[in-house]
């Protein structure tokens, strides 16, 4: 269990997140993630890797969260 948590922490510090990862991380639905993409200009922009594969940089997600905390 600890190895899984360490791997998840490493991925959050560098790498890419899926909409499923973001859903769990910010505790909302996948549709809410996509609504944020559409409606919130400050929400991190997704990166289209291929057709049907979109990812977010964890570093962008953390910057967005930090900006929310400082408001």
C-alpha cells in the first residue's frame, strides 16, 4: 500500500494526470473537471496527446490549486 501511495505522490510531482486522476484529486465528477476546463479560464489547459487521450500536467494543477489558496 505504501508503494502505491509513493508512486502516486511521485506522479503528482511530475508527470501527467488523467481526468480520472483529477476527479479523485479535487474530489468531483469527471464532468465537473470538463466543466472547469470550459468555464474557468484559470483552470489548467488540457494537453491532447492523441485522439481520445487528454492529459494535464500535475505542475499546472498544483499552480492552479496554490492560486486558489492565495485568494
